[in-house]
C-alpha cells in the first residue's frame, strides 16, 4: 500500500504544503484500516430514497482501498424492478484511489421502485430506492447563497464563494410531509444539479442522481425550526456538466418553515459539514480554479485521531425561494 502516498501527491499536482499534508493524512487513514474487513461506508442511491432520476449509477465507498483480490472478487450488480419486471446488470468500475466502485448507468423505466443486489468482498449487499418524484414543495436553497466558512480561516470563504456563479450550482430541497400545520415530521431530500434543462425550465433534476441526500423523520417545531444531521452525505460538484462526488462528514442542515401564508416558505437555511480528506484530494484533480483551494485552505478538523488537521469545515447560508413545479424538469 505504500503506493498510495505517491499516487495522492501525483493527483494533487500543485505541490503545496496542504496537498502534501492531505496525502500524508490519507495514508495515515489507510494505515489505520489496513488489515481490517472491507466494509461499505456510504453508497448511492441511498436506501429508501424516493426521487432517483431515470438513470442510475450505483456507487459504493469503502473504508479503505481494495486489495487486488478484493477488486477481482467484486460481483456484477443487479438492479431490478421491485415487482419482478425489467432487470439490469452492471459490471464494476473501480474509481479514483481503489476505495470506491461504480456500476455504470442505464435508462430505467419510471416511475418504479427498484431493488439493488450485489456481491461485495465483505458479503452480499441489498438496498431499495424509487424513481417516483416525491411529493411536496421544492425550495431553491442556492437563493442568496453565501459561504461563511471554509477551513479555519474565514477569509478563504470568500474565495470559495467566488467560484459559484449565479445559477450554478442549483441546489434544491424537496420537503415531504410538511402539510398545513406545525409541528410536523418531514423528510428533506437534497438535489444538486448543474443548471437549467434543455427544455428551458430553470431547474433540472439530473438524470443520474436525482435527489441524492435524504434527511428522514426531521422534527419541525411549532415555531417552524428544524435541524437534522447525517453521519455522512454526498454532494456532487458540477464540473463542465459532469458530477464529481464529494462527501461531507457529518452534514447538518437547519432552517425555519413558515406556513402562515398562501404558500410555505423556508428561511435562514444553513448547511454545515466537513469536507473530508479524500474529497479534498479529489479537488486537486479537477480543472482550474478548483485545485487552487488546496493552496489556501487552512485544514481545521482531525478525522483520523492523530492530532493533525486533515479536513476542512464548510458552512453555507441562504434564503431559499419556493420553486413552482412547472419550473422543474425531473430528469
């Protein structure tokens, strides 16, 4: 496994001290897992999620890079309609640094519930999702977006904010179960897309991922306030139309609903998380200007327990706007 450090340095390319630290810390993380059983840390589509669009790229992230034998032991993935209808088979494609595998994509009939079955090195894996569009209002959570923290130096938040242009990214939050009175228990699903659809609608739920992150059973108080946290969640970063999967560990959202008007509103939305070591290393392999972030970010979170910061906090704030359904192209 000693090849991982040179590989990470090669991927970073920029030669900065931060890049070198990230490469070293990724090696520390891998060392801590060496010899342990290979296990799934996170995967897509999320189990039980509704709103996966009509192409699917099942993806598995592991706790460590696979050995050559484990990679060879990866089985084909079966994606089948839950009612016993059409069935699709995908071959594995090892991704990035051998710590993840993806299973291609194909057109799925919609709307349908699907089940996933695959033989992974650690054993059989099963999950389920649906391509139906989930009910409930959508909010544009990129409205009046500001980056208030990136790493340990608040000055760098402005640099990251400058990378986001109006209309890109488009981040939507679908809220299911809100109803007309509070308190309530809701599901909040996030979709991160690359912009407008080809048919002129300003909001496009991307065919490959749809709603990618789900906060289930979120309590909304009588005053409309809510807060929810996931141990880890994927947020795609769109580069020239292609998604790059970054992972935040953990990811917290909070905000405030108001149901007093004719339409529901969502205000004071916040998203807070930690961009992990592996995701920061992936940034280094992206087109400019993204690799420059590694030259400026001040790492401020230690995730592998060796008292050396290896990841970066990120905090976003916005004042979301309700999106009419006829403005959304669902894949």
